């Protein structure tokens, strides 16, 4: 890896760790903090009955009263019927804009580092990620996460990590601090459908 690659990797890791730790911090200007887990089962794009991989995500976030937020996540991706696995470490900065009492839109951008086990060369590389979406509160306890679009790609096109995603789902508040989330998503890899995923998650606020 070149010196510039090492520097970018160090910046990526520092941003992700700092963003994740921010989810554990309290402050006078903070509106909310959370930590969460998300479990995703990806299925083959042409046959939903056929599993492709299982993802395990740990995340943290810190939202400020002015609408800005920082977040961090670590994802372990276990490929079905294979010894191959991969990991993503990611940090993001975003903004949420309420349009009225029920509807809000959001966007974020960030950096990540991707590792692939049992693959050579290019078994690790940095990437960038952009997300936009909208949420609609149906009731005080149920939110429709109407749509989230993710654009993600490696800085070096030869790493073949152009992986956009479109997702929708619902969030159910158990109380003021605990939320259960469900989600369905469609993934692409370098222009072709790569999987359909279903996810179940839990978020603890504090």
C-alpha cells in the first residue's frame, strides 16, 4: 500500500472510531444518542429462497439539536457455503431536515475501510459512501422509513466496489429509548443486481 493509501486508511479508521465513540457521549447540545445492532440476511437476486450471506452490524450515533449527526458502524459479512468473509468499518456525518411534524428527509456522507478475507490481491481498500432518504411518522410509535438510497464505491475503480442500495422499512418504538427496526433492501454490484436483503435491528437510546 502506498503512503497516500496508508494516510487515507488512517483517516478512515480515525473518522469511524471517533463517530462511533460519539454515540456514547453526552453533551449539553446533544439531542439524542444511540447504539444499535442490525442483522441482515442477503438472498440471491433471482431466488429469494437461496441464501447468499449474513451480515452482523454494530453501530453508534450522536445527533445534535441543530440537525447534524455523526455515526459509526462495523459490519461483519459472512458468506454462505464458503469460508470467505469481509468487514466494513465506516464513519459518517449527516443532516436531518424535518419538513413537517411527520415527514423528514436526511442525507449523509462518509468514509469506510473494507477488508476481504481469503482474497488476494486488493484484500483491503478505502471507500466513500453517500446516503439520502425520507422517514414518515405514521403514529407516535410507528415510523415508515420510506426510502433510503445508498451510493457506495471504492476510490480505486479496480477494487470493484460499486455497490448501490435501495431500502425501505419500518421502525417500532417500544418506549422512549428502545426501537425495533425491520428493513428490506435491493443491492447492486457494478451495475448488476447482487442480492435482496431482509434485516432486523434494535436501537437503544440514552
